[in-house]
């Protein structure tokens, strides 16, 4: 594969702003900080306060969404070990929590624990057969594992669910380009740009594709 092509995009679910999430964390999320380190310190401090309350038996939500939200916070701060624990706790409380399985899969993939990641994506899809984000993530994983035919099927499943999913079209374009199916790849990149004219990755990928096409014809 050509490494200069912009890589596949993944999809994770962000914080669920429900009444169950702690007021302290919600307040932090609404504040603009000058740097990520400041945000990290404040978020971690508040999470530790919540955990201390739980140890002391003080009322604290045990809803799966609370653990899911904490997992997302840690994930965004690159605190992967802590994030994994929170996602798994959410799944322990609610085994059919598709978003938690998807985000855990993305985390595991980021840690190169590919077999575990695939399992989580497939579980998310089993729970919700119309989960376009999980199909897209699974497609990206399979692409990285060079299981191209399977990956193409996953991307096309996303597009079947949502024809306007720009990420899926872009990821499919990358796959097709790497398989030397250039005309199909070009069509996918152009579809991305049609859906979202400001999608920079697709413009870049299309430019690389057209440049190589000209070079092949010239040679």
C-alpha cells in the first residue's frame, strides 16, 4: 500500500450528555482550556473525586452511560488503560451497549490488539445491525490486516445504510486505489467531495490518484 494516501477514518461515539453524567464533569466539558494538559488534570481530578465517593459508599450513578462517558474522556486524553477499564465496566453493566463495544474496539485497534478489536466491532454490529460507524471501523481494521475483500463488504454495508457517509466513501476509495481499481477509486473520492466539498482528505487522495494516472499515461 502507498503510505502517502491519507489513512482511513475511524468513528467513535462522543460523550452522552445525559442527566446521569456527573455535574462536575459536565461543567468541565463546557469550559475552554488553554491547553490539553490543563483539561486533563481537571478531568482526572474530578473522576478521582467520584471514585472516592463510591469507595465511601456515597451515592454515585452506576449507570452504564456514566462509565461510557468516563471511558471517552480518558480515551480523548490518551489514557488508554483507564479508558479500557471504564468501557468494560459499562459493558459489564449493559452487555448490549453497542456504542461501548464500538469505542472499546477503536481503543483496542489503536493499541494494535486487532483480534480483540474485531470481536468488539462485530459485537456492536450484532447488537445493532444498522450501526454504520461500527461497519466503517471494522472495514478500516480489515483493510489494515489486508483482508481486502472483507473490508470492501463492510464499507459497502455502510454506504447501503447511509449513502451520504463521506468517511465510508473515502475509505472505500483508499481500498480500491490500493487494489489498483483506479476508476472505481476516483468515483468514490468524487462522491465524497460531492457530499462534503470541504473534505480535505478526499481532495488530497484524488489529487494523488490523478497525478499517478497522468504519470502512467506519460510513461
